C-alpha cells in the first residue's frame, strides 16, 4: 500500500539526497584543500589547518551516515528517520564553512577577502544544485554560505568590499528565486511520478480483482494459490480445496432481478471473508461459484469449515429491495487429493456437483466414502 502523496514525495526526496551525496562531499573536501593552498601565504596557517581538519572530520561523518543508510536500505516510512542525521550533518558542514571562512579571513588583505568571497559564492551555487530536493536544507545551506560573508563585506569599511557585498546580496536574492522555481518543478515531477505509479497499481489491482465482490478473480487466485499449494507440498503439509456454488441462483435473478442477485453475491463474499482464515485464498471462480484453497488443512478439517460456512449462510438474511428477505444455501465440495492445483480443484468441483445431485445444501468430499 502506498503512503499518502505528500509523505511519499518527502520520502523520495530524502532518498534522492542520500543517493547523490558522495560527490558533493568529495568536492567539498577538495575545495577546502584548494582554499588552504590559495590562502597559505595570506592567512594564519594554524587557523587554516584547524579549519581544514574540522572540514575533513565532518566529511568523514557524512560518509559514515550515508554508507549506513545505503547498507540499511530503509523502505517506506523508515526512510523518514534518516532525515535528521542528514540535515544536522549537512548544516554542520555549512556552519563550519561559514564560521570558518570568517575566522580565517585576514581583514586587511583584499585579495584574501575576495578569494574567500569567491568560495562562498561557489558553495552557495553548489547548495542550490545538490540539495534542491528539500528546500529548507537548500535555503539553510545557501544562507549559511552567503549571509555571514555579506555582513562582513558590507561592514569592513572598504568601498570595494561594500560593492562586492551588494553583488553578493543580489546573488542571494537570485538563489531564493531559483530555489522556488526548482522546488516547484521538482515537486511537479515527483507528483506526476506518484500519480503514474498509483494509476499503474490501481490498474494491476483491477486486473486481479473481481469487480462485483472485491475478491480475487481467477487469475489472481491461481497465481496465489499455486504458490501456496507448492509450498505446502514441498514442506509436506496438507492442503485442501473447497468449492461452493449457490443453490438456485437463477431463481433469485428471475424473482428479484439481477441487481438483487449482485447484492446477494456481494453479501456472500463478505460472509465468506469473515469466516475464513487469513491464510486461506478465496476467489469468485465464476458466476455464483466460489473457490477456496485451505493450506495446512486436512480434508476432514475442510469438511468442518464447509459445514460451518453452510450453517452461517442458512442463518444469515440478506435484505433486498422493497424489504424482501433472502437466505442463501450452497452446495459444497472439498478435496485434498491432487498432484497439482488444477487436479485438486477439479476433484473439489466434482465433489460439489455430487452435493448438488444429492439434493443441494450439502457438503461432499472427494473421494466420497
């Protein structure tokens, strides 16, 4: 069963972030190394090495988190539990860049200042690209990359840095607009993918479900029952089949109309579902005929189940149109004889017709005693 659309989309966004995060981690470490090289002769080297060490440590932490996610391979709502580790580690990375660049910045060297500003802009551009699935992470990362640098540039007291700060403000506004547009497109694509997948699942479900009763149709029954039959045989467990056919169903249609006949079949399907085990495979086999595969069930137990269903049907009343009341009876056949599913069902079907020939509203087994 699929989650709600919004939950499903949020899960897909988290999975996308984890799938595509190794490359930005590596690029961030490489960028840090280049920055250290660029400022080696312009800034305090001890500060540079401490900052670079913190950057590498956080990169390692993120690699561990992402590796654990891929090894665990969570599915469905379990993916949501991995959002916080990702978000916290990412924001710590951008905080280390943001605070670190301000910390290592020599205030009296315009060359170093402009180098750091260039790296801040590059960091913001990377955030827009790599972290677009979750907008709050995208904008938080961009803000950490740009806002502190903008404040410093505007308050350093140099005319050159002031105008660069204004340009950085424009860049920040551009990032906000770009983020909104990307998020709209991104959400639209994920919503379309969700709708298509849901439509596909609905179509597949319709192809395997009886439209009137909501039970398995013959195709779905044979797919499920064959697997269960083979499992029971390979594990030397008993397996039985039960077939039932509603007695005098044509008279119901003739007397009350086909709509009442359909209602009777729907009510019978609900009765059968409520009185069978979860492990049993039930289907509308055709017309007013139903089939059940009973795993781990001896034929004597199948007889007991059939008799219980027969009594429950006789004691149940269906209210038709114009307050007409209807009680159904059925002829039942059970069998545990058959080397394959088809033979087993054929023998149960023969037993069912023996019940019909024996006056209806009976339970017979194959082979008969």
